[in-house]
C-alpha cells in the first residue's frame, strides 16, 4: 500500500492510497484491510444431548437386566435422580429401533441441538411404531422411510 499526496493550484491537498484493499464486515460496520480475513473455522460437531440420554438409558437398562442394580428406584438412589427422571430416561427405550439409531446419530452443530428430550418422549409414548415414525419425521424434518 502506498500513500501519495497531490495538490493542484488553488485546490485542496488530496491523499491517494494505492494498493489492494479487502472489505471486511464485522456486524454492521465495514472496514478495509490489506490482509485477507482468516478462513471460517470448521463447525464444532458433537453428539446431541438426546443421543447421550438415550445411550444412558441403554446403559441403565442393561445394569437392571444383568442384576447390577435391583430396579429403577435403586438406579435413582445411586445416581441421585428422582424415580420420575429415571422413568423419563428409560421411556426413550420405547422408541422404534430405527428411530433409536437415528437419535444416536444426531449431532449438535456449534452448540445447536437438533431436538430436545421432551418432544422425543412424546414420540416414544406413541404406541405404534408407524405412528412414532410419522411424529419423528415431523419433529426432525426427516423423510419417513417405509
């Protein structure tokens, strides 16, 4: 970048900047810089919270099945949860197997969760798997298979 000054007879002094300028936007403000903006970072992806809760539900049910824990009430006491919360978690196991797989594959991108647990429990309380699939496709925007 170079800076030149020029002035004609009876005219005000002018500043002329020569070089490459890159426009950068930060919010509403626009600035000019001679260095390019850094490339955008890759989005941060991690398993969705509901995927963690479903995995925990499978772990708890396995512990009950193999006799490591007597029942749901014992699980609640060991984890410091209410019995109602343990029941809510284990209700996720009522989802159709293909929906459970879809939930386990869900990712939160840059901290934005794809869905929360409460509407997913509503889907799980639908008795028929076909009805679950319909509600799940409405919830997630996925195309229903089958």
